[in-house]
């Protein structure tokens, strides 16, 4: 079965600083990987996804993520954080053989200090 | 295109009462999911429908939770009777159906508080 680990529960960065949120997954074959963002009181919004091909994927709001098979990782990055990026970020893994369902990590809460 | 709609947005009930949540997926999306998100955790799949059939309900507490999608469009999730530990956000999501893996689109969720 798939599983996802987000090692950092909270991260605080200064506005304008770079950001990296970590995600490690467990799955035997090549998974489908996603990053979602959730603002308080809101649903989940898809930031980006990896299905195949180029291992560096670009998403919305200036985010990118890199799939590293050797490390079973899919870390999310942004070169310069804005105060509006403060939210909770979830990494998720899916697989066709598991019926398209997603397994989510526990999330990382991002705080941005001015 | 309209997104996934859910109602109500908030609900407060006492333990042992019953409650129902409604979800209307994106038009044309054959697959509908209900997730439970407990505070401090990631969403956990409760049940997955494909049209009006259940694909996966392995994590649905069937002694108290039920869900239906009678006409293959909108869906209702019910809890009867509610327990304190059911306090959570209930998220509905939908996706297309096909030969590949399709991303899921989420509604705003229903925040349930059981007192």
C-alpha cells in the first residue's frame, strides 16, 4: 500500500526567502504525486502534479517540485515566499492499481513572517 | 466550470444525534470521493463511488456511517449516531474516469463539531 511522510509539521520562513517542503512516499512502482494547498476554512487546491516525464514539474503560484526516484521524494519548492503563501500543504500519492484513490501526508503548516 | 459544491459548510450537533452532508460534483465527473480530515491530519478516504456504484468503502465505519449516490450525480454522507471522535472536516472530491489517473477536485468541506 502507498504511504506518505511529511517530516515537518510546521515551517516558518521570512517573506522573500526560499522554501522547501519535504515529502517522502512509499510505493513500489512509479506513483502519481501531488501537492495540494489548504487555506483556513477552505478545501484543497491542487498546486502541481507528477505523472511521468520531466522530473521537475511547475505548478501554480510559482511553485515547483522535483521527483527523485532514488530518494522516494517529491519536495515542493518556491524561490521567494509571499505572505499569502501561509497555509497548510499536503503531499499525496495515488496509483491506478489502488483505484485512483489518494493517500495524503499529515501536512506541513507554513508560517510566513514579515 | 462550477466546482464541487458541498453543504452545509458548518454543523454542530450533540453526540448520538444524526447528521447528513450533501455533495454535488463537477458536471461530467463519474468518480466521487468522501474524505474525513481530522484536525492535524491529512484527509483520509472514507468512500469512493464510480457513477452510482461503490468502488472502495474499506475505511468507512459502516456501523454509523452511510453514503449513497443514487443517480450517479450528487451524493449524501450520513452519520448516525454521531460520536465525539467524528468531529472533523468532511471533504468531497470528484474526478473524471478513464484509462489514466485523473486529478481530484475538492469542495470547500463541511466542518462538523460533535459536542
